[in-house]
């Protein structure tokens, strides 16, 4: 059951879908409001700020994109998490929704259990101020910034950025649940490598959804980098069904791991932004 009666707003013009979502999430312990028009959704958010909006793209007046634009442009509603509902065949819909700052999207017809997890993760992430990633449990946001900022005052470190590439293509083909499994598995493999080779002072967190940053000591760099490359690269094919592996091996959209290294003297690191930019260039 949801804690503290999280408030959900459902903006959906299909009355059967709206009623089903309303009933389901009320049973889960949420406080639920439904509207069927985009303009009503905007007014509802401004009148009584919800913890999350489930927003259909196809609406009878203004579309979900315009609803999201207006919510993001208003200080009162700018940081409300939004989960878009879209048709599976409309890949451009999903991409445009993410560009507008949607926190997630799910395709119709959808798995109600998957949507429940998406909603739970989004409201928890918003309430926790993104201190940890809801999928991997690793440090995220402010916690990572604090650790990287502390490194700017020292020179006894080396950083690795471990980038999981083409997860969007994997998600599009196999779904969110499978892509989350990939993220969790990769994070666990990195954590296991750190336990075997690293020290207690080493740090692991998210620099982005698919970018992990590892902070370790210079003397551990070679062994740790080698272990990460071998374990992660050898594991990626196992995330695909056996029937797809031969075809995927020839594709330029297959899951791929890239590992980059940053040392204190590689660049002029005068600020947190400069440090993060330098890391991302090494992906």
C-alpha cells in the first residue's frame, strides 16, 4: 500500500481506462482524481498539487504534450512527476514526451503491475529528492554531487565512468521491466567488482540513468578497470533471448559497455560542472 496517501491525477479521455486506473490505485492506497480533458488536468494540478500525473497523450482538446509544457512552465507545477501513456506503435510520441521532461512513459495496452511500479518509483524518487536511484538503489543526484565536490579538494583519486549504451533501443523492444533488470544487473556487477578489488572508501553512484561513476584510489585503477570491462562486456548478450542473440550481435543498437577514466590532472577541474563534463566526455 502507498504511504501518506500519495495523490495521483489521471488525465485520460477513455472512460473505461480512467475508471479502471481510479479503482486500482485507490485499492493500492492512493488518493486518486481523474479528469478527461487536458485543460482540466492543468487546472486540477494548479488547484491541488498532485504527487504524480498519469497523462494520456491523445486527449480531446489539447494533447498531453501541451499539458506537460504548461505544467513545466509554471513554478507551482514544474516538478510534478509525469508518466505518459502512449500507443506502442508511436515511438516518436515517447521520445517527445521524454524531451518535455516526462519522468517515464508506458505504452498501451499496458501491464497494470508495471504501471504500479512506475508510479511507486516516481513518487518515492520525488519525495526522497532523488538521493538514490529507485531501480538500482545507488546514490544519485545530491549524494553524488556532494561526493564529487569533495574530490575537487583532493588529488588522491581516480574516477571511472561506466556507460551502458543503447538501453533505449533495448527498452523499446523488450519493455521497461527488462531494461530495469539490465540496470540492476550492471549495478550489481560493478558493486561486486568493488567488493573484490576496491576499498571501503570507494564510491559508486549514478551520473545519469545509464552512466555510473566509480571513485577509487590510483593503485586500484588497473585491476578494477580490467575486471569491469571483462565482466560487463561478457554478460551483455545474456540479457537477450537466445533466439535474438545472433541478429543482435550484428546490430549497431546492441547493448554496449564503455569505460572511461578521469585523473585529477587530466583537465582543469575548477568546479563540479567541469568535473561532470570531463567525466561525460570519456564515455
